[in-house]
């Protein structure tokens, strides 16, 4: 038995023996999470559905190679992320590398122009427009930063799990997450700065 990140426990032995009922439980448990990740990465419901389908097809075919060193959810996230990245490369081929931190990641970050909106009421963050602005800002992140941000801050994976999903070091995850958060704050500074000016 393997205790996963979710509330349910799945029998790895049953899954690897081809127990379809047990695999159906896995699909039921993780389909919403995988679909949400695909939708956030690709911003297209049909593409997200395709990623969802491909993820579970590949998981079923390759469950025999699952060694249990990571959780089922981490393994599924890795399959889904790889599928989404391959689709992104086909649609808008830009260099996406997760193997190691780039030279720039080890250099000091240039100061960003950030407005301090810490004193804004919480309802200002939760408006439909505020959420839409955040989603647009996430979409504008470079892919290597956006994926780390989605896995860590949206899906709630740990630094270690994110590193496993992307096959990079934990330090690279921390660096990219920090940069993603800074870019988002910079991107949203204009929007929230205007709100502050009106108060």
C-alpha cells in the first residue's frame, strides 16, 4: 500500500496487476487536479482534456514501471506536465529547459519596480477582475517559471515534489519560484497601484 498526498490509499500491487477498478479510483481521485493543471498550462479546455486523457493512458500503460519512490500524484503530475510541455513546444516552439539552472539564475536579480499593496483589503484580491488579472499575469510568465509557479503555488506541491516532477534540483525550483513571484508582483503593480491611488 502507498499513502499518497490525497486522502485515499491505493494498492500499488493491485494497480500493477492490472486491477481496473483500482485504476478507476485513481482516475476519479486525480482527474480534477490533472485537468486543472492542463488548463492552467495551456489555457485551452480542449487541450486540457487531451492532456487528461493522455496522462491516464500513459499511466495505465506504464504503471508496471512505477517504483513507488514518489507518490502516485507526483508521478501523474510528471506525466501530465511532460505532455503539456510537448504540446506547448508544438504550438509555440520556444526553448524550454528544465535540466539545470541557467547561468542567469545564478546572477543577481535586477531590482523590480514593485508597488506595495499589502494594505489592500482582501476583497480587492478576490474580485473577478483581480483573479482575471492574476491569470493573465501567470500566462505571461516564461514557461519555465510558469510551470514551477503552477505546481508549487497553485497545485500545492512541495519543493521536493516539484523538483521530481520537472527533474531539476530543489535549488532550481526555489530560484524559479522566487523569480516567478517577483515577476507577478511587478506585473500586477500597475493594476493594484491604481486601486491604491483611488483610496
